[in-house]
């Protein structure tokens, strides 16, 4: 049997195992051992994802390669949260959309009467995002090529490597950056004033250190419409930028938000930042009925 002929059925079986086999133990080790051996010969691959949409993925990028093999994103609890909290006809803003997985997932949840706005500043990721939106013409996604922060204008985006970099940032930290790109910037408060825009019901925020700036630029939107928030908080980046590790918690606390973190696969409401485990934090206002209803659908503990 030739190399190509055995690899094709082996690849299909391996992808089925990673995607569908119910037991997770051993999958990470199997992936590490076999993913290089079972890569397709072409760099780009169009694949159907488990959530019911299609993506074209760059297999030279480790994160997209993992998407190709698993057919779902490794942050499965965050993905499940989005599907539980969004309802048909609602509005989802994906800030730091990368190649579009969460934007597509949100679009499946809100349906044709809803709206998804996907913000992505990096040219490489933007091209892949636009391609993935085009592959799913029935989904209501509006891509915006801009970085979200607290000041409209322009900024330098720093990235490493030659493939799409999911850690591209408006800040240059310790470490090597091989690419710089001048990108437009906007605030969510300004964007929300657009004539076609409806207020968001849910915002996902993953902008590699610019989360606090993005939230400051969305203060009026948050105060007026109180969307649910899923925010990535990397304490090492916050400290490197001179921000207190609790700055985001303090800012959102002034607007009535409380944090919920993942604990043994379940979201749990906390009162203090020290109670929150993990870098992805759900922020909600338990005094709002709409937030309590969504949190109940997502089985968030600690609401009572």
C-alpha cells in the first residue's frame, strides 16, 4: 500500500476519533504523535465543522491545524456557553474574531434574523475570516477590519511568524515580533451609533492585552444595553502592560457586572477575582432578569 493510499483512510479514522469518540483521555497524546504524519499534502483545507458550518483552514498554522483535525475549537466550554446564551434574532459581537470560528458559531445560534459583527484587524486573519464568511452565505455575519480599543484612528499591530497569528497585539511585549502592520482602530461606542447597528446581546472579547481599552471604549454601550461579556484575561499580559490584574474586574464591577469562571467544567459566579480560575471570564449582572435567564440556560452556578 502506498503512503498516500494508507494515509487517506487513516486520516479519516483519526479525525473521527478526535471529533466523535466520547472518551477524551489520550486524545492530546494521540494528536501530538500523529498530526504531522497524517497532514494532507495541501496547505489549505476546506472542512465541515461539527457545529454545522464550513471553514477553510491554513494547516501551516498550529491552531487552525487543530481545528481541522478535531472539527471543533479546543475551548469547548466557551463554545458551548455561546450556543446556550444566544437566541434566534439576537446580536453577537466577536471582538478579535481571528479566522471566524466563534463568529460562525454565534451566527448559527442567532439565525437569519440575528446579526453577528466580527472585528479583526490583522490582514492575514481578515482574509481567512472573509473567506470563511463567504463559504457560509446563509449566515448573518458582517466582518469589520479594525482593531477595537478606546481611541478611533490608527495603531500598529504586532505579530510573530509568517502564518496567521492568534496572539497579534496592539502592544509589543518581551519577545520577538517579526511583522508590524498599521491598522484602523475604532471604539464600540462609536460603532454602535451606526445606522444599521442594533445593540449587542453578547460580546466576546479576545484582543491580547487590549481588553481594558476596548471595554473603556464601550462604556456607554455597556451601561445602556448591558450585554453579556466573555472576556479573555491573561494576567501576565496585564502585568507586563502595567495594569493591575484586577483592573478589568474593577471597571466592570462599577457597571454592575460580576465574574463567573470555569470550575470542573461548570461556570460558577464569584465575588472576587481570586475566586475565578482560568483566563476566559463570563461577566454578567445577576440583578438583571435577562442575564439570570441566560445564565440559567448555561447552568451557571451561584446565582441564588
